């Protein structure tokens, strides 16, 4: 009863706002506001509000949500344990240890590894001497000479 009254009041306020917006000659916005304002009344008339309010105030519904939460928590715990072990089920782990079953590493052991190499420049070898600090200032000297400094 209270939920229906609140929805009716929200719809009435929305329609009033739509009327003020239409008075200001913003008809497109007024039509959109009126459409939104009619949604709560439509939900009341279809019975959705009564169904939702009846569901929210029942302890058995909250117990059901609690059980769903516990079930979800148990699924997440088992998934975490499986990931730490590295297997999906005990039979697959036993088959892998004995050499039977599918051998996933034999196909492409680094197929999913990111390919971050050293880049396009080769690594410095023992023959290459590191550049002297004087070479680092050559660019700066060229810029200063260009500007006459």
C-alpha cells in the first residue's frame, strides 16, 4: 500500500515537471519526462510493485538469498583451491602425474606467454665499449651552436 502511494506521488511529481517543461516550450524534453513519470504507475498497475514489495518483506526470500550467497562463496573457494593446485579435477591430476591423459605442455609451452623481447636493438657485446659521457653532450652542443650560443 505504501509502495503504491510512493509510486503514484513520484509519477504525479514527474508529470508536473513535464508540464512546466512543456510550458517553457521544450516539448521533446517534456515528452521524455512524461514517459519516465508514467513508468511507476505502470509498474503499480501491472502488479510488479506488489510482487517486489511482497518479496522484500518475506524472511523466507532473504533466507533464499543467503543460501544463494553461501553457494556462490563455496564455488569461489573451490575455484581458488583448484587454481592453486593447478588441476581441474583429481583424475586429471593423477593422469598427468602418471603420463596418461592429455599433455597440455607438449603442444606449445610458451604459447600464452607474452612476447616481450629485448627489442630491436641488440644487446651490447663485450667488444662494444660504452659511450663516453662527452658523446652525450654532442647533441646539446649542436643545438647551442645552431642558436648561436
